[in-house]
């Protein structure tokens, strides 16, 4: 750090300046306004040409947030990679850095400092430190006239930066909370929508299947009752036999509906057995299950079963497939589930990462519900498909072995 070694004189009005900044930090509601004021005040107090304020992102990169003179509006903010240049080093090390002859490499950075080609600049970069270590911002003072920053100037800049640091940190925390709340609201909305869609599906299945069978059963029993009064025993026997067949069909429909809502095999024997049981309940479709049983958290197993169930339902309704392969495996702490069919395929949404917001609302096929389940588990969902080439649903989720 290049700091002048001559007599160190106190900066006039130093305490009043620090008090002023402290008042701004506690009273100014708009962060960029606060940082712009601090940049101007520090520039004037140190007799410099300007001051840039960089906010430290969670990634460690530095983003230009404010400055004096104010950066041109409408342009993409200057981004400095983590540890890059004097500002990056000051943020990482948590100590101020002063250099008499610096030549920033970034062209836009040089433009912001008002430098011509090959022109050096004297700079002082101070980290806005936060309790517990780390920096939330960096204040970068510059002077195109060659100079050394005195220890008193460095101390003043550091005091100001530390006042700013807590405010920037709190602002970042509040933004993170708002983002989390928005994402949580989206999660809840998707979950409620998926529940309502499931209820509508169950109602439609019962109406189209079980309700129709019971209505037909009632008709035949009524016909048998009338025939019994007429003494037509043969016709009665015929109607009773038909009614019995319908009763058996209704029982099968009921069991299928119950399995769709809850799988006792899944609870009693695990996910692999549940997937095999699912394969046996789908008529007209050959489903091969490649899975072995292993310890799995109940909520993870249930979610994966529902994803497999929805995928198979999609195959039956949309794919026109003859074969499906379901694979389940564990690799370390990750559980992998894939469902592949040889059906007609479709234009799968690109950039599908497992976040409900990444699934187009018009995509259909229950993808939003799948993505929601995967997102809640902290996993990843991938859909691979194209017309005429079948579809593969791949799910990867973490689970402690």
C-alpha cells in the first residue's frame, strides 16, 4: 500500500464528515442515493477526481452500483470478476490498498476513471467490511494527478466504508428475503394448482369410469327386478350375470383409483416395489422396471413415485407407446429416476432446470407438477423428447444414504 510517509495531518472536519455519513446510513431509504452521496463526499474530502462504489455479489464478483461523477445511465453496470484488480483484492483481503501509478486493464473501467490510453491513475480502494468477516462493497477513490494517499486519508476512507458496509449488507439480506418470498409464493401457487389439477383428474376418472359402470350396474339390476316380477327366470339370470361382471369391473376401477391416490405397496415395501406394482396396473402397455430396493427418505420415495406415476399417465394419454422402461438407481448421495417410452414424442421445453418458473404454462403433460416436486427436493428435472423419437423423463435428487 503506497501511503505517504511525511507528516500526517488530520483532515479538517473529519469527525463531522463521519457523523454526516452515519446519519445518511441510518436515514436514507434508497441505497443508490446513499452510495452516490458518500462517493461525492469522499471525493471532495480527499481532493480526488472521483469515487466508484462496487457492491460485492454473493458470487464474489464486484458490480458497479454508484459513483461520483455518476456513471452514464442506461449502460450495463461494470462487472469485475472476483479478486480482479485492486478493488477485487481489497474485497478479498479486507484491507485497504493504495497505489500511486495504476493502469486498470478493463476498457470500460478506464473510461469511467476518465483516463486516456497509457495514462496512469492514483487509486485508493477500501473494503466495506461487515461483522464476522468479508466485505459487502468496495469504495474506490481515484486521482488522475499523481499522488500518495496519507494514512489519515486511508483511515478516513476506511471509517466511511465500514459505516456503509453494514447498510449494503442489510440491503442485500432484505433483497434475498424478498426473492425467497416471491419464489416461495410461486411454489405455493404451483402446489395449489397441482392439487386442484389432481382433484379434477380424479373426478374425471371417477365420472368416466366408475360412475358409468355403477350406472350400468343399476340399469341391469333394475331390469332383473322387473323380469323377476314377470317370472322370466332366464332373463333374470342373464341380467344378474351381467351385473356381477359390472360389479367386478367397478371393484377394479375402485382399486385403480385408490392406487392412484395412495400406494400401500410403496409404504410397505419401498419405491422399487411400488414402481413394479405401478407397472402391473397399466393395461395394454409393457412396462419394464429396472430397480433395486435401497434405503430412501419417505418424502423422497413418495415424490419419485408420483413423478413416475404422472410420467406413465402421460405415456398412456399422449405418447401412443408400446413399451416403457423405468430405471431407479443411487449414485452416492444422489438418486436417479428415468422413464423412457418409445412413443410419438413432442417438442420438449428447452432450458428445463427443475424450477417451476422454467416450465412454460402451455407445456401441459403435468410438467409443472413434476418440476414443483423436484424443486422442493432440491433436485433437477430434465425432459428429452422430439417428435417421432419418444420421450425420456430424468430426475436427479439428493438423499442421504
